[in-house]
C-alpha cells in the first residue's frame, strides 16, 4: 500500500531511510494517538517508538496534524473505498449485504486498535476543529453515504422498507460507533471486551428485522 505523505520543504543532510520508514512512523503514531489522544501525543515520542530521530520524522510529515491525517488516510479510508466497491458489485440479498458490511467493518476497524480513532475524535474534536472537519469530510460523510447506498439499494429491490435516507443511516451507524467507544472507555460504561462480538451479532439481528420488508420472525 502506498503512503500518502507530505514531504517537508527542505533537503536532508543524510540519505533518506528505506521506503518502509513511513509505515513504521504511522504504526507508532497510531499507537500513541489511541493510547494518549491527539493533544498529548508528542512527535518526539512517535519518532523514538519508530526508531528514528524527530528530524527524520519531519522528512515525511510536516506536523502532528499531517501525521494524524496520514494515519487515517492509510488505515481507514481505503477500507471505506473497498466497502463502496462491495456495494456496487454485490449480488446477494440486502440482509446478506448488511451482515457482510457490518462484520467486515467490525473485524477490520471496530475490533482493532483503529477503533480508538473514533473515540479520539469524539473527545478532542472541539479543541481541533480543522482535524474535525477533515475527519467529518473524509470518514463520517463517506460512511454515511456508504450506508445510504446500501439502504437505497435495498429499497430499490423491494427488500428494505421505505426509510428517511437522511436519518436512517445515522441511526444504523450509531450502535457501531458506541461499540468502538465502549472498547476504549477504560471502565467507564464499558462492555466486557469478550462480549462485543455477541453485541454485534444481536445488533445485526435487530437491525435486519427492523429494516427488511419480509424479515423472518
């Protein structure tokens, strides 16, 4: 996977490291953002965790904001793109598509360290409005459109009952967001981690029965 990076406008005094170096920086950054939050993450610590100097980090990412955006663009946004393509190519029923999208999202985002980015944005968006706009436009808005497309497909096929496509996608997404917040709540309103898969299964079951025209009892 290629890395979308911003090269800072100065020439290094040493030879640039191997191509894998940005990936190591992104992995270290994800760890720190999830564990400490955006405000408390220090670039010195990210560089040290990746085994490079802070100067080397700046060869690839000009600021902490750009580093955070790169983490999101490399880890989350490609998965949204894959899900968008999945809807266009899927030939099964709406119930099957709903289950596929939700379980895939949970397996690859919700049940991984990436889910911590959701909690980070909820907690710190007010203090970093530019990052909040970025996350809204590139993640939230595309996620809304993705679920809207899934529901519109089902309505066109006569499988999903008539819904308000401005409201329904957000209602459908909300439990998944809450599960990701639970995962990183450190004991506050937290659901036991080993029960999250059972919650997901129950959620899919309830959502399927609520959405479909002829859901089985």
